[in-house]
């Protein structure tokens, strides 16, 4: 008799995990789901004209990036012109899908933004599990990704990370199946979800070129076309090239983390101190990932080791504003997680297991953060 697949159990555990997380966070705001958007009353981009009644507006904070994706979902074709930040509009797919799922109704956007991220985590986990199973690796390793700290942070703040990673994993799945056109399609969708997908796509493009699979390289190049078109359309609408807004996020090597450590304020209460120092262990994890990737590349220069290296290496150039925000750095560098799992599936090495332990500890830290450390803002309804 054939053994039942563990995949349904894995997906159910993931689903109920995030359902509990949603319940814990929403309970602090009278179960008003708009709390995940994090509208901040001190935000320079607060557009009250686009916010319906009874949405949570948090006091004494500028909010977080989820409010940008809400505004894009509320006005995806820039008809009102009330929100015109091209840097955010280039991450178009996530809020656009939310707009469609909400049937264009602003009151439903808080739900659609959340649902899309839950589905993206589940589908991304599904594709990763398929690839692990194909290589004879226990699919429960994909739980490291499913419950990974970047997914948790992105769900908490209505961010693009789960959808971006899901689309990348879908593209890699078809790459493994040697269906390069489908790979390019999903890579192109990932790129219009988050522009940092370019690093992953370029790694695949260069890898295929040096393997003398020139046709594959050419097809992968085509994945840039939708992104270029989107840039052109947004330039016509907004008068600026959106991609240029991403250029200021890099700094000299290690400058961001060094500045953050030197600027730490350790004079507050225990919760404030923990929030200040929380990125330090994460930095150690990223440096461990970088070291492991270098050692692995010396033995096996496969595409997954290269991508693990690139994702860890680029982190040393990230500027202060991202390093000082735990939610920002953990979801910005979260592509490390699927690649460390895929790298292990390829090499079956012992070093990767140290990364898995670190990832598990970070998941526990994220849960503790939500339960005890994250600030619960005062709020009023719009």
C-alpha cells in the first residue's frame, strides 16, 4: 500500500500557523483586518481620500510599506493621482492582484492583500516541496521556508515578499523541468512584483550562458520585457523612471550594519533594547550563509550555490535604514531561505544544516517578537 503524502499535512500546518498569527495580531485592533496595512497618522504619504471609513489609523507612527501597496491597489491605473510614488508602483503585481480579488472595492483590499500573501506562501511551499521530492529530500525541509522569518514579517505588514518568492520558486520548478519559457514567464512576473528579482534572474542568465546554453539565456533575457514596459508606462504617467528610486538603498560594504550598531540606543526598557539589538543575530545568520555559500561554491558551482552567495553577499551593501528595521532586513534578504534549501537538496552537505538551525531559531524569535516585543500602537478609525 502506497504511503500517504505528507504534503497536505505540511500545507495545513503552514495555513493554521498563519491563521493563528493573523488572529493574534488582529485581536489587538478589535479584529479589524486593516491593521495589517499599518496606516500611520504621521506618514508623509497618508492619503485620507483613498481610505474608506472604519480603517485602522495608528497613532504616533509613520506606518509601514503596506500602506503604499494599499494605495496602488486602490488606484492601480493612477486615475486620481493622489498617490504617485513610482518606486512603489513598479512593484505592481501584488497590489494589482489584490485590486482584482477585491473586485475594485477599497473596503475589501485589506482582506485581498492578506489572502494573496497566504496563498503565495502556500503555493511557494508547494513548488519547493515538489522540487525536494524530485531529488529524494524530505519535503518537511520546506517548512523552514514556509514558516521563515521573512514570510512572517511580510504577512504582518502586507508586503510583496511572499508573492515575489513564490513566483521565483515557480520559475525554478519549471527550470528543473527544462521548460525554460515557463521559467521566463514566472521570472518576469516576479520582476514586476519586486525589482530585486533581477539579481536572481541575472544569476540564472549568466549561469546558462557560461554553460553554453545560449538559447536558454536568450529566453531568460525576455523575462525583462514586461518590467521595461512597466517602467516606460509609469514614466509616462509619473514623469520619473521608477527604478531610479531603488538606487539609494545600497551603501559601502558593512556601512549599514556598522552604523546601526554604533547608533543603538540601549537606554530604554527591555522591549526597546531587544528591538534595537534584534538585527545583530540576524546579521550573524546572513554572514553564516555567506560563509557556507563560499565553501560550497569551492566544491560545487551549481546555480543554487551561486544564488545563495549572491543573496548573502548583497546584504553587506544594504544601507542603514533597512538594517535598523528588523522587518525590513528580514524580508529584504529572505531569498536566502529558499536557496539554502535548494542548495542542500543539490549537495546534501552538512554545513547547510547549521543554516537550518539558525533559520528555525529566527522563526522562534519572530514568534516571540509578535507575542511580546512588537509595539501595539494606539489607533483610531478613519
